[in-house]
């Protein structure tokens, strides 16, 4: 049985390939802007990923939450920092964020298990 992390990454990769393969200029440009946004600039990539995670939690997008948790880990965000990020999202978004926090922590736990 595939893990949630594996399923997420495989589906994301497959669908990105399908979507970008349609060769729609506007979609390709949006994907490009999204990629560029998270590159280091005046703010480093780690900070941008943390901001992306807070926004994703407040907007309640589980796929985005999973993606940004994964990217935050790649950028060296610790679990202690991750829970600080989660607390900001809860403060901004309110109790409706709690179910997404649960799924996000489950995803984080699975990532941590894979890397140990």
C-alpha cells in the first residue's frame, strides 16, 4: 500500500505533466510564476515556504498544505518551527483550520518516518 506522501507526489507529478502537456500558455505562465515566487529573493526560500504554508492552512487547501510542509522540510524547517507556523495559521484562520492541521501533522509525521 502506497503511503500518503507517495500517493500525493505521484498524483501531483502525473497531473502536472498532463496539465502542462496541454500546452496552454496561460496555465504554463501561471505555473512558472508559482515556481518563481518561492525562489530566494529579498526573502529566502525557507521564509517563503513558511508563508505559503500559513496561507494554505488559512485557505484550507490540504494539497497545498502537504506541498508546503514537504517544501518546508526540504528548506530545513524543524518540527518546532513547524508548530510555530501552525499556531500562526490557527490564530489567523480560527478553529476551522483544526481539521487541516490534523491532516497536516499526519503528513508531517509520515515525512519524518520516511526520513528516519
